[in-house]
C-alpha cells in the first residue's frame, strides 16, 4: 500500500470516528464498575462528583463548540508543545490488545483554565472499548496538567470553549495525538 493510500485510510478512520461519536453510546464500564470519567457527547454539564466546584465560566449558558470560531489548537506552542508534554510524561508499556482511539473532551474557560474532562474510547473497528486504567489514567493526568491553553475571543468578547484531543493507542503505546 502506498503512502498516500495509507494516509487516506487513516484520515477516513479519523473522520468516521469523529462523525460517529454523537450517535454511539458508551457505558465506560470496567469489570462492572462505572468509569470515573463518564462519557459525554455535546455539551458537558457540571458533575459535582468529578468536576471542580471553583471552575468558573465567563458565560455559563453558551460554551462554544470546538468547531465554532476555530483557529486550530489554542495552545501555547501549538500541537508540538502538547506532543512534547505527552512524549516526556507518558510511560508506555506493551499491553497486547490495548489498541484503539481514546478521545478526551473538556472545557477551556476564557482565562485558559480547564475542567469538565470526559473520556470516550473505542477499539480499532469503532466498537466500544474500555482501556486498562494504566493508560486512561495517565492520559487524563497529563491532559489535566497542560497549562498552555489560551482564552479565545469572538466578536471582541471573551468566550469559553470545548476542546478535545484524540489519542491513537497501539498495544499500549501512544502512537499519535490528534487533531
């Protein structure tokens, strides 16, 4: 298979993953226990059990979706800085059959602070998948530690917005971060 065909195949999978997510309901259960980070598609409502009570939004009634007012990743140093953080902090271990995609959604407020983290995961064939905690907890911990998120403005007004990162995992190894 040529390089272009490989790239197109990967892009097709990514687009399919992003488009199918609103229609897929995941339980995120591991051994019958509900995940600490429940799945949420669309708006992320405050959950007092897992979200920070002191996380302030500038405009609670309207959080911009990631595709509104998009200008790429609003992160100091852009994607390269995010990849560097994960390269330095993620401790890969080879775990057979731990392959698929993990998406973490969250809110960035107008001051660049983050909270309301939610995790969605699926296997190679877009089926529901619960990854081992050593993978999901590491990703969640690292993403929560990222401090370079920037506030955004829309029509000269500071706004809050949703952000996400998708992690491609192959046998426990972090292979790629999207978008």
